[in-house]
């Protein structure tokens, strides 16, 4: 029974924060999946929209990175 | 990830020698305390060197690299355009050459037709001549042959009359009769005719 | 990356996790505190990025050949890639800012890839670095928007196509999202870089398990395979994050050039 309650809370919180990354994964998969289904329907328009897809990926991935950051902060900086 | 260093730092077991030397973001073993990204005393250093690097990269790019690459690309574009123009010229020349070739071909073909027709006519004339000659010869030979046949036939008829007379005289004589030549001749002639 | 074994060696065989040690800023020469002008590993790896830039874009194109050599065609590819991105996303009138965006892209892409070398220090994994980059973009875009359009630049927050009662609420949301931009812009890059490198380091810490017990026969190959897989993903991420950073810069630039959407 070493450590203290604060550290325990921090580690539990870090673990909980990691669930946010799952949400980001779902979001990225959703973006790419929808892009792909649209691209297969109209392949000629797909090329011009790749940049938009990457922007969408970036936005939804950023939130996963935020939760990862929260986890890291809880583990190392609290 | 239970970094013992973090726990140790929190509990204050770290010997302060390392802290004094390396600053408060690194423990005495050289490990990180917390997140190195959040260590405030390193940020100034990073920002300073980042600024230096960015300024140098910016000047290298905007003064040297980008104009040079743009010039290379423009030059290549120019070369390509020139080459395409040259290719167009060559293509036009090729089209002209093709037209000339087709014309020459057509000419040669009509010449050939003429020559063929002439040759055909010449051959036909020669052939006709030869045919006519051959016909004439054949006709002459035929006439000659007919004449000879007629002569032979006439000769044969005469011979038949004489043979018949002789035979009749001989028969009459053999039968014991006496016949003069004139009566026998007349009888044979009438029989042969009949 | 800091030495892994300094504690394991003392206490015998024991797994040690120091995933964050690779991000420590150290003076290159001698010991002591890190001042603003100290030559550190940050200096080294930024200088290497600079050298790589010069090697690719200056030395690589020094022959100026019409039929490009391999390295020259890579340089031209980089140029064409960023230029097309600026033109397509931000429009033709953003082309004066092309060298600036090219600087950001080249710096980030070389830092990311150099950071993937074993033992390297990843400058772009530090929030201090990416925050400066993002704030540069943010300030440039904001100041340029006000400079070009005056107060009309505020029209970027006032969505005239929305119904009138909704507009103040939307404006509030737009203002908040506008000021969150540099935060997400910087943390996305730093977080991606840091996450990948830390994960590789965690898996690397499992690799010496074979020296500890029989379970290591199972764990060590698995961890090595995992390192390989994560490394491949990181190669992809290194490029995509540079691309995303650049393309978001272009998007922000477009907002500043044409605030009325």
C-alpha cells in the first residue's frame, strides 16, 4: 500500500481518459468510410475531395489526441 | 507506467545534487520528471532555436530554392512547348509527305494500267495476226487435201470400172461365153452407175 | 533517447518504463542547466532538418537539369505538392504566402522523419515548438485578415446565411472555435508525434522480457513485431501530420483572404 490516493485517482483518470481515443477511432473510421462509399459511387469526384477528407480526419483525430494528452498529463504531470 | 522516478521525486527521496545540476525537470539518474514537454525552463531554448531554424529555412527557400525550382519548371515547360511545336511541324511535314506519296502511288498505278492496256492490245493484235495466218494456212492445206482426195477418188472410180470390165470379161470367158469388149463395157458402165 | 537501463542495472532484472525520457532536452556539450542560448539536442536536430532541407532543395537542384535527376525530381515533387495545395485550398491569391507555407511544411516533415531515426530527438513532439508554429500561423492569418479587410474580417464570425436569431449564438461558437484553432493545431502535431514515440518506447521496454523469465519467449517477439508495426504507422503519421498542419494553414489562410462565406 504505497503511494497515495491522489496518485491512484490520477492513474484511474488516465485510464478513463483513454476511452476518448476509442471515440476518435470511431470518428476517423466514420469519416474515411463515408468518404470511401461516396468515392465509389462517384470516383471521378473523389480525387478533388481527398484534402477535405484529411481535414476531417485531422479534426476528429485531434480530439483523440486531446484525451491522450489528458491521460499523459494525469500520469506524468499531476 | 509507474515510473519510480516520479514517485521518488514526489516523496522527496531524490538526492538534490542532480537537481541542482540538471534543473528541476530531470532527476538524479537523468530520467524525466513528469512530461518533458511541460518543463518551462526548456521552452525558451526550444523557441529560440526554432526561430533561428525557421528564419534560416525561410530565407534559404525564398531566396534560393523556390525561385530556382520555379525557373527549372518554367524552363522545362518552355522546352516542352518548343518540342511540341517542333513535333507539330514534323507532323505537318509527314502529312505532306504522305499526300505526295499517295499521289505518286496513284500516278504509278494509272501508268501501270496504261502499260497493261497497251501491252494487252499489242498482244491481241499479234495474236489476231497469227490466228489469221494460221487460219489461212489451214484453209490452204484443207483445200489441197480435198483436191488430192478428189483426184484419188476419181482415180479410184476409174480403176473400179477397169477392174469391173476385166472381171466381167474374165467371168464371161470363164462361163464359156464370148463377149466382146464393147458390150461388156456398156454393161459394166450401166451397172456401176446404177 | 535516454539510457534505458540505468535503474534496471542497479536492481537486477526488472522491467523499466521510461517512455518520456526520449523527450528530454539536454545540452550537447557538458552538463548543466539549459539556458535560452545553450546548444542542445534541439539545436542539433533542428540543424539536421535545416541541412536536409538545403540538401534536398538547394544542392539537389544545383544542376538545374531539364531532365531531372532523382533527387531533383523529389525536390520538384515537394514544390509541386505544396504549391498545388496552396492553390487548390487557399486560392490563387494566396500564392504570395507560398514560401511561408513551404517553410512550415518542409520543417515539419523533416523534423518528423528525422525524429523517427532510432536515438533521435523529435523536435516537433514538443508543445513549445508546435505552439510557436501554430501561433505564427494564427497571428499571421488574423493580422493579415484585419489588414486586408479591416473590420470586415469580423464577418468570418457572422454567418449571414443562418437565420437571424441564431446568428449571435453561431457567432459565439465561431469565436470560440477560432481561438481554439491554434491550440488544436499545435497539440495535434505534438500529440501525434509524442504518442507514437511513447508507444514505441513502451513496447521497447517489454522487449528485454526474454532475459527475465520464460514468459519472455512469448512477449519479446510480440513486442518486436508491435514496434515494427507502430513504426510503420509512425512513418505514415509523420507525413500525414505535416500534410494536415500545412493544409489547415491553407484553410485558415483562405478564411482570412475570403472572410465572407
